[in-house]
C-alpha cells in the first residue's frame, strides 16, 4: 500500500470508530422510544377493555408523565455519574421488567387498583 492509502484507511477507520458509539446509542434510544410507545398502547387498550372513562385514562397518563419527570431527572443524574451506557442498559432492563409486570395485571382489579 502507498503511504497516502494507509493514511486514508486510518482516517476512515478513526471516523468509523468515532461514529460507532453514536450509532449504538441512537439505535438503542430509537428502540427504547418504540417500546415505550408500545407499552402505552398496551395500557391504553387494557384500559379500554376495562371500560375506563376518558378522565380516568387521562389521570392514568398524567400520573405516568409525572413519574417520567422524576425518572428523567434520576436518569440524568445517573448518566452524569455512571455514564450513558450503564444508564441506557439499566433503563432498557427496567422496561423489560415493566413488560413482565403487565402479565401480573389481573382482570379482577378495580379501576383504582389498576391505575
């Protein structure tokens, strides 16, 4: 190889290596967003099946969003302390646990218990 070809390959490799964390984090965040939307839809459909009123569904999602504010604050602190990779993996694992908890949602629960 010519010296200029070696330098060009090295630069291309460095650019790819620099871009890889961005691609991984962006892809993971995209998947996280899709699963969050799926989780909301599952909860909404379950609430519909349980004959929740519009106000009850609104209350449920307002509480969900308020919990999200606290979660985002905690995630920001955790990300600053332990890094984005650990925070992102922990968030994804917690979302998997949340999906698992939906299987424990019993049809016999009252509306207030379900919220």
